[in-house]
């Protein structure tokens, strides 16, 4: 299983640490990660994977809950969606 996690919101310390910790708790591996600050807004994109099949509804709910705590928007999508868009 491979997925893309995006994080967007007002910048503050601890966002990368909190998201990375949650990803580890969900037994996902971070394959690639990039983050930047645009004006005063934090943006991050991470490619994550697991050898096991994961329940995207559960992952999405866990990450959305974390996003609410951090006051940022966190989204997860299957990389298959991105692969399909580029093969059209």
C-alpha cells in the first residue's frame, strides 16, 4: 500500500513531529517527505507506505483528528489515484 499525505495550515512548531509520530503509530513508513513555509502557511507532502493493506477510512479518521488538534488540514489519498490521473 502506498499513499500521499498532505498537511496545510498556519505555521507553528511541532507539526512535522506530530504527523511523523502519528504515521509511525499507524505502522506506516515515510518514503519521501517535503515541507515548506509559504508566507505564514505550512505545507507538507509525504509519500507513505506499508507492506500490509490498510483501511483508508481508519487512516483518514486518525489523521483528520490529529489535524483538528494541530489546527491544520491533513488528508491522505491512495497513490493509485495519482497514478490513474497521469495515465489518462
